[in-house]
């Protein structure tokens, strides 16, 4: 028995249409389903908002006359008292030719390059960048508006603000409530507290360890308990 030509044509048309729908079904589903609008903005915790607000507040520039007079006087007095040897590189960079330990509350307007290790006291303010060939230890409440670069390890204490990046050829440790405006790059390990903030990426050849609890000093012996 022969099929009616019209019925046969309709059957072939339905078969072709079904094949086309099956072939393009994934694309049709992708078009119909809700579009992905990209990464969602994460809501910041109150602590993160405070950190951002605090970081912006410390970068309010002073007038040139006030900044240059007080900064130069304090820093030049320190260099004179300690006898540290220096060399000027251009108009805005000073090279220190040895290890150096900056006292607390020191303010420096130049970029600083150190041919050795650096120890920085609490509440120091650097209006430029800092680079050291040795290890770097940063005290509490320090502000560095530029980058921090070290050929050794970097140990940053609590509530420090760095406007740029931290780059270390060793390991990096961030204390509590530290704010890094850009990235942390290290050849070694990176350790930081969960209440610290790194705005960009953390890149390391080692491991990243996040301390999720505040630091506690436990007694080491029964005698310490009293």
C-alpha cells in the first residue's frame, strides 16, 4: 500500500523539524534561561567598611609647606643622630647604605631604598614606597602610601595600612586588621588574619594560611597560671 504523497511530505517535514529542534535544543535552553549577570558584589562586614574608611582617611594629603617642614626636620634629625650613611637618587628617592631601624612616629616623604634589613617602629608614616634588600619588620599602626618590596621576609604587625602592593622574595606575615591596597606577592608562604584585607590577589609559591581566631597568649607552664 502506498502512502499518500501529501501525508508523506508532512511526515518528512515533522521529522526534519524534530531533528532541528533536537540539534539546537541546548542553544534554545541557554537563550530562554535567565542570563548570568556576572559576579555579584559581596556585602562587606562592618569591620571591612571601617578598614576601608580608615585607609582612605590616612591618605588625606597635607599641605606641602606643613608636610615638607615637619617631615624633613624629623628625618634629618634621625639621620644625623644615628650617623646612617645615605645617598640621594633623583629628587624623591633616598638610599640608605646599611641596615636601619626607624624609631616610632617617624614621617618620611621620600621613597626609601635600603641596602640591608629594615625595622620600623610603631606609627611611622611613609608618603612613598619602601624597598629593602634584607628582611622587613613593620610595627603597629604604620602607613606606607606606596609599595613595600623586600628581598627577604616581611613581617607586618597589627593595623597597618599599605596603599600599594607587598612584594617579597621570602615569606609574608600580616597581623590583625592589616589593609593592603593592591596585591601580596611572595616566593614563600603567606600568613594573615581573617580580619585583614588584601584588595587584589595573593600570589605565592608557598602556602596561604588564614588565622581565623584572634591571637591568644596561652600559659606555657603551670607556674604561669598562678
